[in-house]
């Protein structure tokens, strides 16, 4: 890149860099509407990619002793004066959303523990710190649970949100009455009804659904339901074969002795395409051994397991074996998967 | 009859509406999200700086003022981040 192009990247002077101009045009569509929320001022010393000179190191060391004293004083001030202001910026899109019972005509801040409520005519946009945005549809009720570091968490008790997150996976969480939605990608819609049942539809990237160790991984163009007391169901692609939605609802949330289970499972297996291995993979860990045995056979026909994955290990619920088979599904990016497995 | 029973059960299974209201999905938006997805794979320092520059349209000095980073750091982050982004987009 020439220095003229570098100048354009820096402050839009010099010769425009065609690639930068193209990216500005593409990404400008996602530009924040209205004023950006304030960003916390960071400590330059903690910036890993800044250039470090010896004089800077010396200055930093000298500053440490003074900082120790200042930290004690500033810490008290922080907790009493600054922390209560931490929260997410909220903008009204339509109608009159309310924060903790007070209507928001323009913009306001949702504090930790605060509730944002929209009625049938109201819509709002929430800035999730520096990591993303959430659009809140009418008839929605949500609470800000946490907003710090690697944990940005809200609780959605009912209604619909559209989340768009650009942080790394596992920074943004949405508690619902029946599962936690964990952002592993960019954009999704999450809906919770009056009974606490939920449905996530992923439009870009990945979302994880988790409840007491029961996990579902939902890629873009897929949906997944969740139910109170059960947790996440089995994901399926939106273009899944006819009958998939009710069949999976029965398998996931029906009674174990429901006499419709066999026909539901047969429908899912007989109509499965190679792409539906996503659905079948989740069923490998659900249902009776006899059901999982049928799932194994069908999935093995669609996507043969790696040599080191045995039928017995899979049917025994061996997580390593099942995970190895996942890797054979060729589901594009595996970055989120590795991050999911990492213990934070 | 079992099939009929099963399909009658469909309604009882009662999944949430399939047609969730979704934000606009235009091809340009999909492209923007795809590029954003690549940006988010960059190291943290580059990711934030590039997002403020390319998404929010801020200049380097504005980013420095907003983030508290020095102008030199922002310039380095923009330069290196853009280099990495080009490489990833051209793969």
C-alpha cells in the first residue's frame, strides 16, 4: 500500500485506496444510527499491538508506583460514581419504549438490572457496549444482566430481538426462560413467547443454545426451538424437508413413551439430505439407544464417520467420538467450534 | 392411520411461528455482514479500530480521541489491520 493510500486510510486525504473505498461502501450499511455510545478510555500500556519503545517501558515502570496509590482512591470513586452509569445505550425507533417504567422518547441508558419494555407500538435499538447492536421488536421485555469485559448478557423474558454482534464468540449471551443463547457468530433473531418457549433463527454465523449441559449449535439459515424444563431442541435448516418441524418438536419435547415417536423419527431419517446431517448429529445424543442406533445408521450413510469413530462409542455417548464426527460434516468455519470447546 | 395421527399431532406440538419478523436481508447487507465476519476474526486491536474506521466512518484522529489510544497506535492498527483484512478477503 502506498503512503498516499495509507493517508486515505488514516484520514481520507491523499489518493483513495480503491479497496478501502469499496469496504467503506459495503460496511457503511451497518453504520450506527445516531450518536455512538461513549467508549471507555483504555490504558495505552495494555495495548498489545502498539509499538513499545524502551522509554515508554521506563515511563510505565515509574508510573506504576504512583498508579498503585491512585488506584486505591480511584477505585472507591469508580464504584460510587462511575459504575452506576455502566450500561447500554438505548434509542427509540418507534413509539415509546420504557426503561424501568419511564418512557424513552429519544435515547437513554439501560443500567445493570434495568428493564427495557416495548408495547405493541414501540421498537428500540440497544447498543451492546462496543460489541454489537440489538433491535427490539414490539411487545418485548428484556433486562440487562451484565455488561463488562467478556460477558455481555441480557435476559429476554418475552418478545423478539434481532442481535448483530461483532465480538469474538462467547461474549454475548441472552438468557431465556428455557435456555441461554450464546453468540458464536454475527446475526440472529430470537423470540420468546408467553410460556417461556423460544425459537432462534440465525441469519449469519452461529448461535449456541444451552441449558444444563444440553447443547445445540445453530448455523445460519437454520432454526432451533427451546422449551422450559427441557432446553434446546434439535436444529434444522429452514429449507429442511416437509414435516421436519413437527417431527422434531415431538422428538424433542414430547413424552418419551409417546407412540408417535417412531413415525416422527422415521420421517426425519427417511427424508434427510446430506445437509441434514446437522440435525441428525444432534439426535445422536438424544432419545433412546434404539432411536440413536437408527440415527447412527442413517447418518453413516449420509456422512460416513471418520475411521477412528466406532458405532459403539457413538451409541455409548462418547463425546469425543461424536465431536470427531462433527468435524467430518464440513460445516465451513470451525473457529467457533474450537472456541466453544475452550474453557474460558 | 398412524401417519394421520402424526400429522394431527403437528398442531398440538405447537412450535412457535416459523415466520419470525426478520431485519431486512438484502444482498448488500449480507455482503456487509460477511465482511464484518472476517473483521471479527482479526486480533482485537485491529478489529475495533477497523470497525470504527470502515463501519462508522471515523478518521484515525477521531478514533484516537474516542478510544484513548495514541494516534500512532491507531495508525499502526489501521495499517496492519487493513493488511490482514486484505489477505483474508483475497484468500
